C-alpha cells in the first residue's frame, strides 16, 4: 500500500493550467455524494397504457432515493461491484484516486489493497504491444508491482491466487469506461472481464453516462451528484490553500459564486470550479465567464499567454499551433478506425498535416501529459479539453453534418460544445439554425430537447424566446406537468440543466395554487403523502442537498397532478 501513497498519479492531481503546483488529492478532494439507481422491472413494457400519472409516480420514487457520501455507499463488510456514473468533470477520477488512498491508509472496512488502473492506458498497452493474453487484473498487478512486467509467470500466478480468493481485501478501481467505449474489441474484452470477476474481486469502474455501452451484470449503478454549496466553498478553500493564493482570495471568490446563480450552477462541477479558481487567480480584475463555453475559451487563452511568458517563446500555442491542434484532435476522432484519446508523436506527424513541433510548441503549455515519464504516448489532461478543440474545428463544417454526430456516444459532448461555441464565437445565424432544427425535431423520447437545453445552458442562455420564438423553459414545464408519455423524465432533467431557479419558482407557485386541493387529496390517497416532500420538512433530513430542492418540488407537483388523471 505504500506504493499507492507514493505514486503521484494517484496521490496528486496533475499540474494543469500552467502552474507548477500538483494538487494533493488527500487535501483538495471534497466528499462527493452518490445515489444508487436500482434496476427495476418496468411495468411500461407490459402495460403500454400505463397512465402518465402512474409513470410520473414511478419516476418520482426513483428520484427520492437518498444521496449519501460516496464512502458510506461504497464501503462495507461485503463490497459490491459498482459502475460510477458522472458527467465530464464531475469528479469520477478524483473519487477513485481518493478511494485508493483511503484504502492504502487503512480507512476502509471492506478493502485492504487497492488496484488502480486507467482503462485507456490498459487498452493502449494491450493494443500496442499485442499482449493478447494480458488481462485487466494482470495489468493492474503490473501497475502496482512493476517487477511483474518482466516476470509474466509470477504475475499470472498471483492473478490466479486473487481469483481463487487466496488474497483477500482487494478492490479494483477501473477509471474511464467511457474512454474505451468507441472500440468494440475493448468494450467486449473489458466488460466481459469485469462481469467475470464481479463476484470474485469487487471493483468500482467509472464512466460518463453517454459512454456506458450497457450495464455490467453483477454490478450496481451509482450516480454522482453535483457539489452542494457547502462543498463548493470547501473546494475553493482547498484549492486556494494548495496553490498559495493570497489571503481573502477564497472568501471573495466563494461570495461571488454564491451570489450568482449561473456561476453557482457551473461550480457544481468540480473541474469547472477548479477552472474558475484558476481564471480568477490569473486575473483578479477580469469578470468570471458566464457560460461553460466561455470558460474553455478563456482557459486556452490564459494557458497560452502564461506558457509564452514562462518560456519566453511566443510560438507556444500561438494561432497557427492552436489551429493545428484543433485539426489534429478532430482527426484523432474522425480519421482513425475509432475515436482516440491516446496518441504518439508519430500520430501527430501523420494526422496534423503540419511541420509544427509537438514538443516545442504544444507540450510546454501542459495541456498534454504522458502516463509516466518513460512513456512516448500522450493524452490530454482532461478529456473535455480535447472535446472543446474538436468542437472548435467543427465550426468550419455544415450544420447537418455535425448534427448527425449527436447520436454517437463518443461525440455527444463534442456536439454540445459545438452548439454553445456557435453562439459564443458569433456564428449567430448558424446557432439559430441549429437550435431551430433540434427544436423542430420529432422526438418521442425528448432527447433532442435535452440536447437543446444543454446547448443553451452551456451558452449561458436561459430565456430562449429570441432564438426559438418561444421560451423553452415554459414548454418543458408544460411537458413535465401534463405528463406527455415518456417526455416528463427528459423534460424534468432538461429544465434542471437549463434553469433550476425557474424550475423551483414554477413548482412552488403550482403547489401553492393546488393548496386548496391538498387536504382533499390527502384524505383520498393518504398512503401517497407519507413522503418527505409532502411533510414540509427540510430536504436535508432525507439525504437531499439544497441543489435537489427544485427537482423534488417539481416531482411533488407532478404527483399531485397525477391524481387528477385518476
């Protein structure tokens, strides 16, 4: 376990954003909360005429599942294999690193030995070296005990002992299922191995929701929640302490975030919150970005500026290099058999179509990193940085061509960034064309509306009337409250993404308007009102942070409306 504590890839987050400071996981990580999404038998399948009210009630029960600290859910005498789901920058990788450190320090009850592995690194090794017999467990053992790389017989012998149960207390931590999702062979191999060992060696694997190809038998699904307002404050303080920010910096930044609903919503994402900390630290007088899209643009501008000053070289990440990097990132996704996140200098020379020197004009900006100092393969510090660059390259493409990408899991985040970039970079006619296309799509499941809400949210637009001729928030609220077949679940989540304050205000108003009917409904359906939302008690008592109140109010209202359909 000492090797885990000494491994900077586990114990420290990378030194990103052109700083020398690697953030220690032990002190900068803030506890995340998770909710278990239990797989349940869907009555919708065998009862297609199930009323909208009943469908809403089924979804409401799932939304009421308690949110608990991650270790409280994951640790125990009998650890269950779990898939940890979270969006880009939600803290999945940091959480797995924190779990590894806590186990190594003896702070877990159900595990004694952590085996941490990055799945894209495993697949890159297996593919490049053609180790057809190298298993995920075997690779994880080599990562922890490097001498086993030269002694495959001892490695295989130890793996057999693990699978037989001769070595107890082992927990496999597999980071990045979504990062191998576009490679069918990798999916088949890794998913198959996780299923095979699920009841022999417990594991926790992380993935974005769009990158999870299917649920893995023998496991449960856990979803990460956004940071609460208290967690946001703790992370700002931890970042400030770790980077040596001046006195008063953390308090001023937190106050600014807490007072602005847009900033507060973005700060619920740990990566975006870290970016906001960096941008404020780099330029104390410049206003913070008001949209996710602008955050990424400002990040690249600031990273390039500081790298050029640091190395006294104006060519580092200059305009020509930046354009080449955009083109290269797109080629990694579009011009290879499957989208790639790990690449070599040879890939750069082959796909960039440029004479620009990767080592001289890109690497000094610290956007890229290698798995260790001896590796010749690189990947971006954070996948969302690569996706932003791809989205920028797509600004040169036709909207119908780009729109098709949203149905591919590996491209969905790229498409979301692309839509917001059309607005933030001034392509307003193209932006209007894209959002109108999504708005007019015939989509029985509401997925296009959810895409639309994400794009508007990333562009910092809440009232969409100027772009659609209608306020999308009002349409989503109508869909939610009138129970349009399968739409309400998507409408609820889309409205939460687009404008949670609007959602809360509408739900409160609607509940107040129904107050006269409440007493009658309680008498007629008393069993349905034995839940937290109808008792008028604080949400926190039931495991819900303040950030979940709008969602809970909304489902409470839709439940009341459901009774009207009976």
